[in-house]
C-alpha cells in the first residue's frame, strides 16, 4: 500500500474575505497570505497530487484586527 502523502505535490490555501478571494499555492503544510486587511476571513486547504486536486477541506474562520 502506498503512502498517499508522498504523492502530494502541493497544497492550495484559499482565503475568502468580503473584498475578494485568493488562492495561495504552498509546497508544504504552511502558507503565508500577505497583506491581510482587518476583518473576517475564511480559510480552507486542498492537496494537489500528480493525479489531480482533492476536495477542499472543512473551512475555518479567522478574525484579523
């Protein structure tokens, strides 16, 4: 049985704010989303492998002051 994690090429992090949405590619399990304006953001992540992208994970809300 192969380890699925080894097949992951990158992760995509989606940040949604009332002013717009952006998707930030990440090569590991960390991503930096620069220049966040104050407000409520909803983040979610999906893995991308050689076989294609998986589903978006459950989202989490974050407040930036």
